[in-house]
C-alpha cells in the first residue's frame, strides 16, 4: 500500500488498511443490459418523434425559424445528455475513482473530491461478483438496499440520508472483495490512541 500517497486523506492516527481502483468492466453487462437498452430506445424514440412531429407542425404554422431550431436543439441535447449518462458513469468508474479503507472510514476519491463514510465492526458489507472476475462491494446502507442494476449510479453518488449524510458506499469493480469485507469486520471500530 502506498500510504504516503493517501496520508493527506487520513485523520489523526487513522490507519490505511486497503486502497484500490475499479478495473475495466463492459459498458453493457448482464445486470444493466435491459435497463440501458430501454433507456437508449426511449431516448431515440423521444428525439426522433419530437423532431418528426414538431418540425412539420412548426413549419405548417409558420413558427419563427430561430424558435424552431432552438426548440429542437434543446430537446435533442436533453435526450443526448440522458442517453450519455450511463456512458459517463462507466468511464468514471473504470479507473478514475480511488477507494480507501481505513480503520475508521471508507472513502471514494475522484479528481480531489472525497466521499466518506464512518464504519465500525457492525457496518454491513456484502460483495457481488461481476462478469469480469471483479466485484461490487456494498458497504453500510448500500449492503441492505442496493440492487445490482443501480450499482454504477450508487457507486458515483453514494447513499445519503435525509440530512445528506453518507450512509452507504459502493466500491465498484474491485478485485479483492474478501479483503475489504474481512478488514471491515476485523479492524473497523478498533480503538485508536
């Protein structure tokens, strides 16, 4: 472990137990295939349908050209952003998020932004195997409520309560889930001087 690299993120006598990054995972996998296909088909239908029906209507009612162009551009841009969301999640999770496990917290670090959650020996943890021999590790509230189809989104956002406190985190695409779960049970909540 490169503890010196991560020492900036450690508090007091906190001990770094594990760090890693997610490994490459296919954009479309068994857990999200149906969800992605439906999302992309709906976006295509909305984009094409709006353009196909709005343009003839706008031209037949002599809408100003600038208004028509702006309307079509806004709807198409919105559809493209919605359709691109899963691609952006996938690109970010494949090697751009670093995960840390200490004897007090779990952290996800991306471009200097840190999400963290306190853990102890009672923090639930479960792992689910992906098709590429890596795992999704669900920690805290995520272990109780997250579905595999939501793993990528929840890995980027985390799970928060009404007070905006992190109550669940997901390590996506890690290779040694057993170590993470073992560390959580063995070391979390240990008294630190």
